[in-house]
C-alpha cells in the first residue's frame, strides 16, 4: 500500500512539472522578424487572448477565414504576412509567414 501511494505521488508530481513547462507568457502585441526574401521585415501580430472582434477591429478583415476544426474548435485567419489561430473566439497563437 505504501509503495502505491509513493508511486501515485511521484506520477502526480511529474504530471505537474510537465504541465507547468508548457506555460508561455507573450507580450501584449509582439513583433516578429521574418526574412523569407533575404530582407528583414517587422510584423506586429495580435496579442494572445484578444477576441476575434478585437483582431478584426485592429487589423481589418482577414484575406481568408478558415473553418473551425477539432475540439476545442481552432479557427485560422490569414492576413498578408501572418496567420492568427483562435480557440473558440480568442487568439492562441499567431505565425509570421
């Protein structure tokens, strides 16, 4: 019984450490540099946690809206130079292309 309790505590501790290692804090509006053509370009992308309405108000309508996929639903909006990924109605990531 004691061994089972020790193993349970060990597994719970490892799970907490693994889950904590995935937390990443992002600045409000981050600026990324991309150099696909050999020249550096600065692109400001939406902040993590911003709503779809806030993104559209700040950046305008996207050039393409992709349908939501999966559970939770992940939606992608494409803009010239970057894509924004939403979980439900909020930004979870943006990628400079």
